[in-house]
C-alpha cells in the first residue's frame, strides 16, 4: 500500500512559522511531482505549492514569498516551510504526489489525510 502521511500542523500566532512534512511510504518505484494543497472551511481546495522531480517550484500568489516547498528524495519526503503566517492561512493542508508503485506500469496520484493549521490573530 502506497500512502502519504502529513505532519507538523498546529496552532500558531499570526506572524509565526510552521514546517509541514509529508512522507511517502510503501512499495514505491518512483515519485514525480509533489504538491501541497489547502482547504479552508466553506472553500474549495486550492493548490498552494508544487515541486517537480527536478525541484522546480511554483506557488500560489497568496503564499509567494512566505512559503517554501522543498523535497528530500532520499527520504521520499516533501516539506512546506510556512513563514509570516496569517489568519487567512488557516486550513487543512493536504499533501499530494504523483507516484508509481512497484509492479505497476502507470503513475498514479495520491492524497495524504491532511493536517490542520490554525493561525490566530
């Protein structure tokens, strides 16, 4: 079973920082792109940041300059460093990745279970 597990969420004050981690586990042959999404109450899920297999990155305008996505390929882990947090950043943050399981020809898309980030004012 291939899966993604997020960690690092919590409650912080506005202006503070958090680092989210997402570790892929299972019988994985390869991981291509990895992503961070978030979903605030009453809103649709939105893409926050993306990182390719070669570590090219993209960010939503709302987090650009404040968040940094990175990956450690040896650990099959993607990170989201969040600085200068705002109450508007409050959401459940989800890890997502394009991965190929061992024994499979195709690459599939997977979701983590989500981790809550709450920013107080």
